[in-house]
């Protein structure tokens, strides 16, 4: 039995480790189902995470969720799926960078 959960949102398939998602929600008050919604923020900032990509190519994205929170999400692109590794609210610096690129 796999510990992975599959989640479909607006035609995109996401996956994550069920236990990791529960721990993440408790630690950061961010559910992965909400984190998945930042991928539809057309102003989101995404970049390769070279520092944490020794075993797999990880990326980060900072964007606005469907609950209008600015989130920082670590993920891996696996073929047609996006695997969410972790998610938290953006730090003040990350939020400021995001809003600056919006022209605010």
C-alpha cells in the first residue's frame, strides 16, 4: 500500500506523501491541496532549487493561493505530475519580492 496521495486540480495531477502532508499541515498550517492552487497564479515566481537538488531536481514557487495567502511551495516535476514536497506561508522577504515583481 502506497503512502502517496493523488490529487487532481483543474486538469493537473499532483501527488504527495500522505504522512508528510499531515505533518506539514500541523507544522505550517498549509494543506497541500491549498498549495497546489499556487500553480494557477499567473504571477507566481518559480525557480530551480539547486541547493536541495542533489537527489532529484527540486523547484520552488511563490504565489497566491485560492485562499489569497502567499505561499512558498517546494516541488518536483515527475512526467505529467507535480509532487509537492513541502509548503508554508512565504516569509516577509519572499512576500515582498513577490509583491515587488507585481509592481506593488
